[in-house]
């Protein structure tokens, strides 16, 4: 499963207006609820904060990958967002511009493996400096989503 397999244009926002992690979680969870990927916004947000207590989801390169695993998740899904710099961990060292928020159902080992695979896909794409830098140039949510599809198709050709 690829990144573009678990998202849609309604879950991509290159102009997400958020001042902090709380606003990011609230706004993206609302998108997931509206699209039917989660059944309970508050429960899902709780799962995101639970994961944050285990360690920061900031991963460098101005990227955060918050993820929640919950019974309220109806289907594996991901929000892709671009924000004006947010100090993710409120430590002055974790400025975030790109957010890849994963929603995973609480199921079994297969679900857990998919969760790890998607995290790896994001991390691998973020390591490609040219690809990562191209994110700054996107003018629309569709263009941002298309960049991932094209990147993954090229990677699969290798």
C-alpha cells in the first residue's frame, strides 16, 4: 500500500491554518470524520495524544508524522498538510511545516505492519532532498498529492 492509496484530495491541505499541534489535531481529525474515516473525533484525537506521550512524532526536515491507532478508525487513512512553521514540541527545535497524519484501526498484526510500512514510506520520501524540496513549490492540494503518486510510481519502476 502506498501513500496515495490511503488519502484523497479532501484530506490534503497545503494551506492548513493552525498555530499549534492542538489545532492541527482538531482540524485534521474533523476532515477524517467528515470523510467517514473515523467515527469519533474526540476518541481519535485522544489516540494521537496518547502516541505523543510515547515520544515526539517530529522527525526532522520540518516534518511531523502524528499517528493514532483506535477502534474509532473505520479505514486506514492519511492527511497531508502544509502549515506555516509550528513549534511541534514547544522546544524551539522542532519547527514543522509538513504534517502527515495517519489514522489506523485497532485490529491485528497486519494493521500494525501496514502502520510501520506507511511510516517508512513517508520517512524514505522525506530523505530524498530533491523530492522534499519540491514540496515548497506546490500550488495546490492536488499538485501535492500528485507529487507523491509520481514519486511512488518512479520508485516502483526501479
